[in-house]
C-alpha cells in the first residue's frame, strides 16, 4: 500500500485531472424515439433530457427523480422529488432497474432474467411493460421510498395515455405488473426502513481513531443490515481495516489531506478545487444521466440499455451495502476529527491543527472505506464488463456549486476511479488509503455481480450462486 500511497501523493501534488478533459457542451445526444412519443413530465422534459425518449431511458430517469432529492436550492436538479442520500439511493436504483431489465428481457429475450420473469407474447408493447414494471416497483417500495406519490401517479398516467389502446398495450401492462410483483417479492423484508440506532450497531466509546457523529441525522444506519441484491452478504468482501494510527502510511495520508483538503489550502490548485467540488453532486444522478447519454451514443437497443443499467446499478447498490457494512464495523474517524486531535493519536509524525476545516461539509457517517470510491468503482467495473473493454469514452456532469468544469470527459472508464479517489482527498473527506480500499472493495463487488447475473440466455449459471433471499 505504501507504494500506491506514494503514487497518490504525487498525483495529487499535480493538477489532478489525469485522463480527464473538460468538455464545453453538456447537451446529451438525441436518441431514436420509441413507437409512442413519451409525454413531457416533471422529471423528463424532452428539452432537457432528450435521451429519455426511449421507454428504458424514460423510466430510468423517472426512477432517478423519484429517488434523488432536489438538494438545497435545487442543487441536484429541480426535477428531482426523492429523499434518499447516495447510499440508500444506489440500492433503490438497483431494485427498480432489475424490474426494468426483466420487463425488457420478457419481451426481447437474449439474457437471463434477474427474477422469475414471464415470456411476453409477440407484439407486446415495450412502453407499457417497462412503464408498469418501473411504476409498480417504485410504488411498491413506498413508504420507504419517500417519493411524492402524486407525481409518480401523474407521470405514469400521462405515459400510459400516450400509448395507443389495444391488446399490445394491455398485454404489456400485464407483463410489467408480473415483473414488479416478482421483484418486490424478492425484496420483501430486506431491511429497508429499519429502526436501527448507533447503539444497535455497537458504537464504540470515544477514543483516538473512533468516529463520533456530527450534528444532524446520521446516515446509512440501515445499510449494514440490508439484504444485498447479488452478494451473499454485505460482509462478503469486507476489507481488513484502516491503517494503524501509529503507522507511517497513516501519517502520510494525514499530512496529505491536511494540506490539500483544508478549506483554505494554498497547495490545492483552482483546477483541483473544481475537481473536488465536482464530486459533491449526488453521484446517483451523475452516473444515471451519464449512462443514459452513453447508451444513446453507443446506439444500444432496448434490452442492452436495460442490461447495462441493471448491471451498473446492482453493482453500485451492493457496493454501498458492502461499504457501509465496513464503515460501521471499523468506525474510523474523519479528517476533520483526526487533525484537531492529532496529539492524541500516538503518532509523532502527525501535528494537530485545531482550526482545520475541510473544503466542504463532511457526510455524517464513518470514514473508512470511501463510499464514493466503493460505488463509482463498482459501476465502472460493471460497465467494463458490459462493453468488454476499459477503452470507453465517457462523460459525467456536475451541478454542484463552485464547479468551473461542469462536464468531465474520460478516455477510459477507470480514469473515473482515479478522479474520484483524488477528489475525496482534495475535498477533505477522506484519507487516500480509504479511497484505495473503497475502490478495491467496489471492484470486487462489480466483478462478482457481472459474473453471476445478467448473463446471456444460453450461459451456464454457476451452481453455487444463490440469489439473496431465495
């Protein structure tokens, strides 16, 4: 790990945009419209989201809006009407996208379903099937979903009204309803909406290295006990743990984030500050919008788009469960706590600074490992598996305040991982080793998901693989 840390220090000491080029235009490409033109809704106004003209993309966008909050002052997007922070949002997106995927597979075949999926007869409306599968699943996730049901109801009614009446539509509705019932049955009593407290998770007594909750709501308490979508358990790939406080590696991490992550850093360049703020947007919105633009750019058909999104969101959701399992197992302190209390850590190489503050407000949950690194690396590995190569040109955008480059374009998928790992130090949230371990964990989750799920129809299923909850 020491050699990787040294590389990370060198990277962060320069302008941290390796493999990244800013793009001036953020307008997504136009997709081929489906047989029935979807209506303009609060979530998917065609003027802003032309990529959402296909049924898969439309209902993927609708799911995103029903899960992701608008954020303070509409930071994450005024079209959003959800309530979930990225950890829980990733899991919910995984659930809805397996329903969208199974509805597409029921019509088009070619891939193994996630749940028990009916085979749709010829001429079944994909618009009706996918809309019903997504809407019924979103509705079935209430009240834990927390979305405004009246918006969901209105968008669903408007979408179905745009589909011509007939047997194709009615059959599609029936197929979508069956898919949703099967998916929701698998997720019954899965740990959503738990009443878990910090004490229930075995919070340790205050001590050097132990995270202490900040003011406000503590996030992610349900995730360690939530049933994964693909993994056997949340602890399946649990990492070994953070570096010892007395180690040289910890001291190197400490000095790095102390210098580069402080709010008034004189070492962080303006480009690095923009990079740090870029990733303070809600990453579920960033990833979903980026993947829909990618599907359009690559000309993916209905079932391949659904498969790509399901692979990525299931990997991302399980990575969040695995990450928060580790967070609430190790309870490691954040830089904003560690730096003022450095005199108590037993490491002569660290020096306290009682005035130190991070560039942005630190999320209210333990530090190790980095959740953003877990999630983004899992998604990247799923996309790598889907395309069969890392050489995929890919763009993501950010609506976060203070970002001077709102669109970042990557030449390779794993360049995103480098960007995220660096950014979480630059913003003052994480020690670099935690980012590396988060990425290692996310990579394992992503590879597991794509090896065991969403396979070609004639692929041999691993005999030992058992779907969680079955």
